[in-house]
C-alpha cells in the first residue's frame, strides 16, 4: 500500500491508503509514485486539497505521517507533534 497525507496549513488532517499499482509500483519509485498517487487522488477520487506521500517504513519524508503531524516543506519531511509531559501525582 502507498499512503498519502492530506495537509491543511502544513498540518496532517487525514491519511489514506492507495494500492501500490495505482502509484506505478514496482516500475516507479518515489518521488514518481508521489505524483502518480496525487493525480489519482485528484482525478479519480476527486479529493481536493494538498496531498503528500508518506512512507510507512520511514524511507522518505522523515517518518510516517499521522494526524496532527506537521509537514516541513523546506526539509520535505513530516515532524511529529511534541510529546506532552504528564505530571505524576
């Protein structure tokens, strides 16, 4: 499966899975799979917005994107939200 994160103001709001063959694998590799997947999302699924491919195995864009993660366009990677500290009683 190929995974794509929807961005709103560079914050991940949704993550979807698309079949690898739709993204052109195994013939294509990242970043070409990113373009193929975004075209499928826009033209076939008719989902609006900005979508970026994310790697479940952390092979590109830093890490797998989850909801609430931030996308850094300069570094072309996803950044996890800060871990909140829990006060122990």
